[in-house]
C-alpha cells in the first residue's frame, strides 16, 4: 500500500511539473514572436492544460485494469489461481496480458468486467477453452456503449428461463430501416461504422431473409434470399451479450427492459 501511495504521489509531482513547464514555455514563446508566437502560445497553453486530463485518463486505465482483475478473481475463485494458471504456459500468460490491455481499450464498464470473467474462464481451463476465451476477450475490447445498444436492439427475449438450460435470447433479423427505428436518431450517422465493427468481431452477421419480389401480372411471385440488407446477432454475439448483461449492462435509455421470463414458468 505504501508503494502504491508513493507512486500516486510521484504521479502528482510529475503532473504538476508538466503543468508548470507548460506555463513557463507559454511565457517564453509569447515574447516577440508575433502571429507565430500567438499560435505557439495557444498550442503550448493547450498542451499544458491537457496534461492533467491525460494523466487522469492514465489513472482511469489503471482503475479499469483493477476492475477487470476483480471480476477475474471472482470468476476463478482467487487472484492467486489466475496468476498460477497464467504462469503455467506462454499462451495463458498471453491471455492475461491481452485481457489487461483489452480492459484499457473499452470505457464501457460491463465490457471491462466481462473481459475479466471470460479471461478467468479460459485461463484455468483446457486449451480449447483458452483459445475460445482469447476470441471473446479480443471482441469485448471493441465494445463501447453504442455497440451494446445496437446488440440490444437485435436481441429477442426467449420464453424459456435461463436457469432451466434454455437460451436467454434469440436474435431478431432486421433490415437497415427496421434496425435504425430501434436505435437513437443520433446513431444514423454512425450506424454503418457501428455495424461494421460488430461484423468484424463476429458479433453481428448478415442474415438471409425471404423477401417476396412482385413480378408482372399473371406470373407467380418469387422468393429470394437477400443477405446484403439484413443483420442478426451471431451465436458468438448472443454469448457476448449474455456476458455483458451478467456483468451489469442494463437496457439502454428508452429501450424495454429484459423481462423476467422465469416468473411465468413458476
């Protein structure tokens, strides 16, 4: 604890020194440099003011790694069990390292905790589970809150209680307009980027949906599979969504909550 306190004190000293250096540089550059000096003054002032914010972000990354580690310890039973498992092979050590890095990439707290749970489940298990956990950790690192909102819009609650071995959700198959209707209006601009990121991680995929195409009068209509317009959660995506909800992710603002289906089954 004393060592951590010392590191915290050293960080405050470093931050204050950077701020003072920025102020001194601003004063020096502001003297006799004309328009160029004004631009440089603004840049240095901005940098000096931003340094405390940068330092705060670095500290937040440390806190997210702590949260991930707590979730991992809860899932595995103890921190010592996770560390012992990580030391047993290079692949397990790599998974632990990747999980720590992943926790710093997402700012969505449920994703941070889900990373810890997934990592712990793989690091203490066999090689197949280890490989699977690696994929889950890498995918969850990409999840920010907007990605979760899109995933939530695609889920369909199951009428089978999860504690009976049933699946908590199925996926809806929605075209672009249907999916956009379930999302906040501000997501229209970033929609393609959000879906592309989810597709890239294997969480959402293009899904065939039968579409009735009208033809000339007197002919029979035809049904074709269109895979370029419809999205659905993959099995991998449904699993990731379950991990996020178990880690505390709640229904987005304005979305209907997940119903308690177990109540209707006694």
